[in-house]
């Protein structure tokens, strides 16, 4: 490229005085040489351009008073959706098959040749057996065999390990530190539900255990629940309280959901894939492909790339989290999530509580992330407000001095939105989504939303969430 202007000048001098009959030939040669210089350069620039990060819509965060049940409020932060970025291409490599690292771009162009046949090029993990790569030594084999969820160190897992350890080392270290705050309570809850202890690291790839994280699909909280699934598992989601952000209640819901998914599919990789994509999509993929494992449906186009990479991403996070020293991560731990509960009978704002009691406003927010407006909700006869350990008596003594908070008015549809009881329906032969919608008197759009359906196709044996 640096010689291009010089070459253009040279060609220009030849064109000025062409010999008779050679004008057309010289012009063709000139255009051909320009294209030969410029075309590779354009392709190189496009390949090197990093994808633009996802940004939150500012209009969703400005006016809290008009936010619906599931709309982001000013406390939420966009979820990190970064993935491993493509590494520099090795000039000596002549293979036309794209490498795993090249397939893990955040938002690759639809026309990119590395994404045309992603499922055919990716080497998916096997979930039911401990298949070790030849380069692993005996110590590594013994270590991975000791994990309570099978781990396979395949190229996709290795790519995610490199990404966590290099591209976002500082951010991943923050995730580990934040998880340490909630790790004891998660371990206790998972033990109650007889879940593998390593499953706690699923929260790292979901949100970095950030109670205030939300995604573009409006999944929210440390376990990234969609509103429909959250309500099925008993979480309160309305204009004032979003228990998807509550570290304890959301973890209990996640434990119940993961247990149900494992009972449904019988293998943790399939259960985790269903946690990411929805059980309906994974079940349909298994039925359509006539296979029984996650590794097999990963070879098809029946599930999205995000879901195909979800299990390898979890495996990579688990390997690092269990061996932080090996990868240069600090083992510093946060103070555990502990609190007392004060009974509140009317709406109180965090700022008013802080002014009266001296408890820092930020500490109240840290302990009560489920309160969407930094205030206890109206209409509740009692609300259990979490306060720092040892301050319960002081708060209750000073409650009369704290002014009642008056919320700004909400739209009528946000005030009266409710959820009825939910149950499962197993699709039978001859069923269509329209028939199910009419049978249970559920709007077709609602039925598709609750079951994460992008098209109306359903198969016999599928399970649908039915609410009425």
C-alpha cells in the first residue's frame, strides 16, 4: 500500500503518451494493478475491524416512571456479551478451515466466510465421557476427572480460556471476586437441591454474578432469568420489585430450574444448553436431529452459535475458577453476603433511611438489589428490608422518623399486570401452536414469548409453559 501512489504516478506517465493501438491495453493493465493492490487491503481492513460493542438504549434508562415490569431501570447495567476475538492469522497457515478462535467473534458479519458453516467447523465438546487430548499429562487427567461436571479441554474450551486469561483478565478477576461474596450461600442452596458444586460457575458466564446485569433480551440478575421463567419459578417481577436480582431468591429459582432441566434431559451439557436457549428449542433440536446428546446437536444448525459455545465457555470458566493461581488471578475474597432484616410497613427510600440511621446508601443498595426504585414497595403490608448485621434494632427504633416515600405514578398497564398459575403441557400429535393457544385461551404472542419460540413450529413431545 505504501508504494501505491508511486505506482499510480508511473502508470500515469505511461498513459500520457501511449503508442498507437495500445491505449486500451494500458488502461486495462492500470486498472488490473490497482485492483490487485486495493482488494487485499480492503479485505484486511474489514477482517481487522473489531465488532462494535452492544450499548444500552438511553431512552430506556431516562424515565423510570414510565418503565414497565420488564424494562431496564437506571440501576441496571448492560451485560458483558464479549467473546473471544479472532487472533492474528498465521501467514504460514494454508488450511481453508477456519480456526475456533476465528469463529468466536462477538458480532461477525453475516457475509464473513468464517461464519458460513460454523457448526461444521466447530469441534464440539463431548459431555458424557472424559475425552482427554493427547497433550494432557496424567496430572491434568486426574484433575479434570475430579470435577463433578465432565470437562473436556477441546479447542473451543482452550479458546475461551485464552480469552478470559488475556483479553478480559481484569474483568474476569472482578467476576471471581464478586462471586466470592455470594459463593457460600450458592453452595448451601445447591447442596439443598443436590446439584454439582461446580455448577456455581455457570453464574460467571451468565453475568459475572452481577445482580444488576441485564441483557438485550431483557434477561436480568445474576442468573439472567427471563420474566416468564422467573414467574414460573416463583420470583416476583413488577414495577417496584424484581426478585431476579435478589442473590438468594434468584439462586433458589436457578437451582430449581437447573434441577428440572437435568431431570428432563438427563445430562448436564443438555441442561445447561436448555438454560441458555430454552428447553423447548433444545428438545426440538434433539427430536429433529434424532440424536440424544449436546455434542451431536452442536454439529447441526438447529441451535444457535451462542448456545453451542455456552457449554465450552462454562468449562473454561470452571477450569480457571478452580485454578486461579495457575492463570495469574488473585484469590482475594469479598466480605460474605450477610445481613439482618428489618420489618418495614410503608414505602421508605434508601436516602431517607441513610439520613436517619447513618447506614450508607450504597450499602443498602448492595443488600437490596431487588428494589428497582431504591425504596421499599407500596401496597405491601410488611417488607423485609435487608440491613447490615447489627443494625436491625437501630433501624426499627428510628422508623418513625423516616418519611414515607411517594412514588411517581405508573401507567395503568404496569400497575395491574399480574401473573396466574403456570404449568407444563406436552405437545401431542396433531397439535399446532395455534390450537394450543385457542385450547388454553392464551394469546399466540404470549405463548411464543413464554416458551422462547421464534417460529410457530412445535413437535410431539415438546413441553410448553401454559399460563392462564
